[in-house]
């Protein structure tokens, strides 16, 4: 569906637009309502936290923003673009962790990170160093030479976040980044997300974690289930 101009907004980025803005977004599939009308916006450097019970449409909303799901109704713009994961310009601007990322069984964690950074234009040696820095930031540098199938559930969650952050982004989408994390690891994730926001990234995350919401959310959007 073509994007139409959106009303003016007080939260704008340097280009004059909200980094992410959506209005009356709804999704219906095979007669099932996956997302009721949802509206919200977030600007560069802010964190928009999406809350709601299971089945309320949090993941569906993130998939719409990521350009992998077409909304049935409403309008959405991300950095002035209509979300489309086939548009390289759009993909260069947005990184999303929505479900486990695909991994190769015969590549180590560090090799995955190096490969992702190289895919987006970083030369091999700096890409490898960037990968090491991400692992150190999340305090999982000991996992650099592990293979994905050798990781625990908590380790896999942190590696998934690192894989998401290995690519460039001005908008970051995260679906329940607190999954399978103990209190210490959750603190690391909170600080990592906060650092991205401080650096000017617009963050939209779905979460059930009271601690994460309390420490990170600048704006909240509570979704109501279709039932």
C-alpha cells in the first residue's frame, strides 16, 4: 500500500521527520485480527516500549515496521521511507531482532559477526575487530570461537543481539530482548540498548520486563488484544 503523508509531529529527527511514525496500523490475516489500530512515534535517541499481553500484536507491529509484513490498514514511515525489506536503502537504516537470526552451523560466533559487518561494507580486519568489541561489550568474548549450536539459551540470546548490532542502523527493533536472561545479563542488555539510544539510534522494543521498561522506556505504547 502506498504511504501517504503523515501529520506533523513534535518529535522529529534532523531531516524534519519522526524517525518512526505509524498511525492506525491494523493487520488482518485469513480473517484473524493480528493487530488492532495502533499509533505511535519515536525520534532519534528515544526508546519506544511496546507492551501488552501475549497475542496483542507486539511482534506483528515490529514486523510491519521492519517491512516484512504489509499492514491491512494505516500508515507507517521509517526515516521517511515506506518499510520494505527488499529496499537496500531501508535495510541499511534498520536492524531488527525478531525471532532467532539464521546462523550457519560451520561458522563460529566471531566469524558470523565478521561476515555480517563485511556484508555491509566494513573491510575484513575492522569487521573482525568490531565483532570482538561487540562480544566484549556483552561480556561474551569467551564465546568467540564457539559454534552457534554449542551455546546455552542465555548465551544464544546475547549472541543474537550482537548479530543484530553488527549491521549499521539508525533504527533498532527488538522483540523481547530480555528472553532467557538472568538479572546480570539483563543489566548488560539494558546498558547496551541505552548506549545505542544515546548514540542517536531510535529504538522500538517489545517487552514484558518491568525492569527493562522502567530503565529504558522514554515512550510507552500499550496494545490491546483483538479479543
